[in-house]
């Protein structure tokens, strides 16, 4: 008899599952696979950063443990960058460096929750957030969103109980692509503060926001760090996915609690990743601006090439950062269609069911498109291939 464990409390990782749909499938040379499943850069870091990293290999400190909450010089550079971006003072003591942004979330939850607690997550949710809550014995309380995929603080307020410890938002959103309006983020901050809980704001895709400058003014609030916890990833901006370096910005006292988690899990973030992140912060602003412009151009390409899909009954629900979130018109569920689309259209997408609780069929109408690694021609080809699918349609929606 198999006993319940922490890992058996949750589901299998979606990305490896989706990759298995490629097994045994061949793609003609003139119609290669368009892989839109994962939101991670596949290109290496820019050449100047790679050269700086090569030089760092000769520094003996690169191969040693560092401070548990991150190297002092990187924390100082991050605090300076954060203060400049958000127009408010940020101290190095309010920052910590983690082994990727997923670990930043895990460390945060370890410091905030215990078994039986609750955290509110808007739907569709980022599946790794749900997985960590499952493995921590913490209940993920789903917060429904409308057709615009934007949650409301009014709806969240109805879900708060004596067990609620935090509300976790991702903006720009993964998987929805939606950029939460400044007023929405302010409303959630005020709600969290009034209830004495934390607002976790994952800003992994901050650097690709369509709005120039700060997406919110929350750091200008008095004692913001007693309510707000910001998470960040250097992986997307500097293409450092394999070097695993993320960050947390919040109350120094809470960071000292997270230090206990960090010390027992990773001891410290990788030194090479930390060196690269600091070098990037100090030298790569113009290059990051170019990458942002390219991602925004790909976003525009999705909009430009979507009309043939719309004519076939598809709907574009969310678009931003690395993602488009789309509704399909077919009778079969997305979880069945996704492997079929690989075989018949040569396109790999994640079904929306991977971002919803079991038993909630809303996601079966949806797909997440991670377009950051597709150029404009690839985006056009994706839209053309999907528009050509001729499968039985779902019954028309009827009003009650």
C-alpha cells in the first residue's frame, strides 16, 4: 500500500508531461515543430555577459559558498535598481537572493505558513505555485476571474478566513499574459493590509511590461514591506535560466525567517548566477530595453495575425509579457486536443486545464501560448496552422 507523501499530494510537472507528447512524432523539414510550451529563453546570455562570466571563473570566490541571503554587492545593486524603477527608497537589507524565483516563492511560503493555512491564488494559476502549496500542506484557495482574467479585491475579500496568510498575484501574468492595472494592485494591497496578511506579487516578467516605468506605486506606501512581498527572476531579463538566480524584496525581519529555509535547502544561490545578475544590473540596461522591444513586437505580431483564428471562433483572452491565453472553439477538451495539435499541426501548447483545479473544466476551453521564443514568422505560422484545424465545434453558448 502506497502511503501519502508530500510529493504525492500534488500533480506531475506539466512541462515534462507536455514534452512526452513529442515522443514518436516526426515533423517534416518544411513544417518544423513550433514549440510554444515553455516561457524560458532558449538563447544564451549576450556575449559581453558571457565574457564577464568566463573571467569570473578565475575568481576563487566564484566556487565557494556565499552569504545565505545573497552576496552583499548583488543585494546592493538590486536595491539601487529597484529604487530607481519604483521611485522609492529600497535598502539592501530589504532584498534577498534565491536559487531562482520558484525558490523565492517556496522560501516565502515557508516563512508565512504552516500546514492547514490558506493562500488565495487567482485562476488561471501558475502551476508551480499550486504544486508548492500542495506539498506544504497549505490550501490554495482559487479566486475566479472574468473573461479579462483580472481578479478583483472585492471577490478576494469574500475568500479571506482566519486561516488566510497571503494573496499571491503574478503580473504580468503567467499563464494569462494579463497586466494587472495599477488600481487593481493597489486594491489588493489595501485589502491585504487591512486584514493583516501578505500580498505576494511575483514580477518575474516585469522587464517586459508594455507600460514604460513602474507598473505600480506600492513601494511609496509607508511601511510597504510589512504587507508587500515582491518576487523577481533574473532568468528572463539576462537569459540566466540555467544559473538559477531570483530575488525577494520585503521586510528584513521576514527575510531572516526565510534565511532558515534557504540555509537548509540551498545554503546560497549559485555564485556564478549571482555574479552574472549583478553584472547585468550594472551594465545591461540598454540590452534589456532591446529585448523588451522585441517581446513587445512579438506581442503585436500575435494581435496582427490572430484575425483568421478569430474568424474560426477562437478568442484572445489575455496577451502580455511572454504569453497569449486563448480560447478554442472545439467540442473536445483542451487536454485531449493538445497532443492532437502536436501531431496534426506541429504546434506544442499547454492546455488551460494545467492551470485550473481538478474538477474545474474552465481550463479545458483554453490554451497558453508562450511566444517569447517564436519570431514573427513563427507566430504567423502558429496562427495559420491553428486556423486550418477543422474539427467538430462546441455547441453554441446559450443564455439562461
